[in-house]
C-alpha cells in the first residue's frame, strides 16, 4: 500500500502534466517555444512547469512570481523529502544521530 501511495505522489504531477499537454497542446505551445523545455520540466520540476503553463499566457509579472516560487518549493520538497526520512526505510544503512 505504501509503495502505491509513493508511486502516485511521484507520478502525479508528471502524469497530469503529460495528459494536459496532450489534451491542450496550444496552451503549452504558447508557453514554450520548443518541446525540449516542457519535456525536461516535467521530468525534473513538474510542479513548476505546470504552474508556468498556468501563468505564462498572461506573461509572468507581479503576484504570479509568488505562484512560481511556491511551485519551485513544492518541487524541492518532493525531491528532498525521501532523504530526510531514510532511517524509516527497512534495511537502509543509517549511521546518523537521531
């Protein structure tokens, strides 16, 4: 059950971004000039890429930067959360204090 939940968290934004890209390619073409940047974005920083597609058609200015920074923090948190809880994984050789 835990593995299914973790797979959903890992694939959630990436899969939803890919489905959105397939369903509404015009919006993604408006935000990005080539397919390379959204592809890399969905692989590396999916939350930030999705938020960029949301705010870009009006050009990014003002309060929209807040949403991009918040999405970047979500990407950082989702990528670094597993390292901090590594001692809870059975069989992981943890040698730190705590």
